[in-house]
C-alpha cells in the first residue's frame, strides 16, 4: 500500500512537471528581428520600440534642411539704424554710385511732361482695373513710403505740389536698360524720383475700389536723400527742428507750404491793388547814415571802404517822401525792415512791410483805402470777410473784416476806461504830464519799463485799455504829437495829430497819418525825439538833415501808411506765432555747444576738386 501510494504520488508529480515545461515553451514567441523566443509582453515592447525608432528614422530622412534666414533687404537694413548710422551708410552707398555711375544718383535733367495735379484731376474717373497703356506719362516727386510685395512688385507713395500719388512698379512692366531690381535697389524714403509709365487704377483683391496710380515702366533716381526723414505716422512735430530746418518741415508738413503760398498770393494781391491805382513800386536804400522813419532801435553794420558805420533801415518812409517831393505822386514799397528788438510770438528782428505815400491825400483818404485794400484781400484769400483766429492761450476770435471799421479816439477812450481827466493835448509833452502819467500807472497797476518817457507811458496805457478791446479791425485815432514825430498836427485838436493805427485781434497791423510837411515843425519834432533819446530811449529818432532839406523844397499835402505783412499773414492763416509765417525765422542760439556733425563729403572721404575763385565784378 505504502509503495503503491508512494509510487502513485511520485508518478503524478512527474507528469505535472513535464506538462509545465511544454506549456512554457509553447507560450514563447519568436522575435523575427533577433531570432530569439521571448514572452509576448517582451515582444510587444520590442515591436513598439522598433516602430518608434522607424518613425524617427523616416522623419529624419524626409525632413528638409532648414532654409537659412534670408538676408535683410537694403530697406530693412537701413530702417533699423539710428539717424547718424543711416547718414553714414547712405552717404557711402551714394558715393559708390557716383563712382560706378550705375545709376548716376545726380542726373542733370529729367523731362517732366505732366503736372501731378493735372494727372490726378484728369484720370480720377478711371474705373477699378482700368489702364491707359497707350498714354505715356513722365512725372517726378519725392518718395514718402516704399512697400515691396515680393521681389517683383514695389509700391511708392510720392508727393509733389501738395498732391499724393501711388506708383505701382511690376517687374513684367519694366523697360529700359536698367533691370527692375537695380531700378529699385537704391531707392529710399525722401529720394526724388522720375517715373515713366501710364495711368491706371489698381484692382486689389478683396476691395471694390482700386487706387489711382501711375504704372511705372521706368523709375529713375533724380536726387537721393542722405538723411532719414520722419515717418508719416508721427510726422515732424518738434518746433525747434521745424523752424531751424524749414525745408524738412515743408517736406513733412504740407500746411507749411500752404502758408508760404498764401503769403505769396497776398503780396501779389497788394501789388496789383496799388498798380491798378497808378502807384509806382520803388526801391529805397536798406543801409542809411541815420536810422529814421520809425521809432525803433536799429542794427548797425560797417562799410569797410568808407570806414563808416551804417544803420540797417527800420522803415523806408523818409526816402519815399523824398520821391513825393521829386514828383512821383503815388509810390509804394514792399520790402524788409530790420529792428534790433526782442523776439517773441509777434516780433522778428527782420520783417516785411508795405508802405505807400499818396500826394494830395490825408489820413481820412488813407483809412478808406486801407479798408478797401484789406477787406478785399481777405475776401480774395478766404472767399469771405469773416475769419477765425486762435491765440496761444486757446482764445478764439471771430473777426469781421468788412468795411467800415470802427474808429476810437485815443485820449477820450483812455479817460473813459481809467476814469481820469487827462491834461490838454498841448501839455502832453511836459514834465507835469510825465508826473501825471506815473501816478496813473500806479493807480491802475500797470508797469512801464524805463525810460519812463511820456510817449512810452501813454503807449503802455493804450495797450492795456484800448488795444485789448480791438478784436475786429479798429482804428485808434488822434495820437499826441510827442508820440508821432512824422505826423501832421490835427486841424481841430491842438497838441494831437492826424494819425491812426489799425488793430486786429489786439495787434497793430497799420500805422497811417497825414504827413507832416512843414520843415520848421518837423525840425522841432526831431529835436523832441533827440531829447527822448538823451533820456535813454534807444528807439527815438535822430535829426535827419537830409530829409529836412527835402522838405524845404516842398512836400505837397500827403497821406502815408505802413502795414505789417507778417501779422496779416498770421491772421489769415490762423497762426499765433510769427515764426510760422516766415520761411526762415531768426532763432535763439540756446542749444549746447557740441562738435559739429561731419558733412557728407567728409563721412565718405570725398576729396575736393581744385577751384579757382573769381572776384565779384
């Protein structure tokens, strides 16, 4: 039993072991890659790993080598530079063009066949996509923007004569000996170019209306701009730069050109006005032995050959009156005057006036002529007789220039405003009046800087209490004699003169009077002016013996007038600063002294050519 049992047990166990080994071999799987038999889980792991490696291999095999970063274009390279770097690099590139002449950056001429203003007007009606390839156009202008769309399409926005126009340049349209790429490679914002092409209107995708353009066949560099110009988005806003570099201001701000054009139109109108009334335009000296004709401090210059100091003229008045004495009954002069005085919003040391003198007329005739001239001028420039003017402080004045203008008598108006009775006209020049005026100034809390002459104190009061009310054109009339050394005495009011000043928006634009033609009285007036000069008034006039001699030959009854052109331009263009209406105003030198910027020739090492100077003949 025991043996049987034992044998049975042992035999059973032997059969169990043999079965386990067979089953284990059957559960192994062949790894075809290696020939090994491995478990199912191990095989799955290996297959997955090989699949991942195969994916990486395929990806690596199919991947292309990354394209090298394209080299920055000529435009992109310059766009990232600061102004000094731009100037140096652009100057060097233009110098290279000068050497290679491919192309010549400064050609002698480009024949312009069409005015850009007429181009826009004539072809504005073109429909989207319409082109006039049979019409050859040659225009010129300055580049303001440049846009490239790939290597075969370039757009420019150019400006000329206040008009903006798009230039569309396509490689397939290019003609001439210069390839398309070379035509546009060297062009930058600010350059002046000539365009040969035809008119048309673009047909942009996604837009119903194209832009009027000249489709360029050739683009020619006429003059390069070596400096960066401000972007059109931000423009040129810095006033110092605008005034010191007026050319750049005009490039970036079309309104500055409009002001200069308006000024030119005004001068033309004034000339025509006097020419039509048989006035003769004349020219008188700008350098004089004596600074006469106005109460102002002069500039002094020196004549080397004569070894003599001369005065730059403060007014042409005395010479014009001498011409009246000589027999020219109607004369006028438009020109520059020079006064060595302060610079502010309404004063520049060098300025423009118009003066006329009219024999056998008086101040009343002159005032009527002034109303006719100025109201007509305003209508010619603006289309009407009403304008708007804004001050620096933000005040807005609505001005009616239509005639007749208001008349205000000086002394009665001061008496009404201050509430004090003034001395009679015959006593306004005395020391007693001087004391009286000092008391009045103290009472009304008005300050007058020395020297405190009667004329200066009275002028200060007028500025404070009368001029401040003159918004619409207003004549302040009947000035005291001691304020008016060249005006004739008033025929009805002793001590006063037949003088008027026209004010607009609180500023003087005209000074006029019946001219003093009595040589005896004129000498006394000059001597009074000399007395005021001795008191320290640098603006007072001297005795002009040459003019007195002319009066002794006989000046007929005459009306005369002087008008400031600059201020009138300010009012009609709505500019509160005189610097805005002068092409090149005088600027204070308030910038720190620094090393001067090297000129373009030195930057690129251009050597000067020998030149033989020829003296002036």
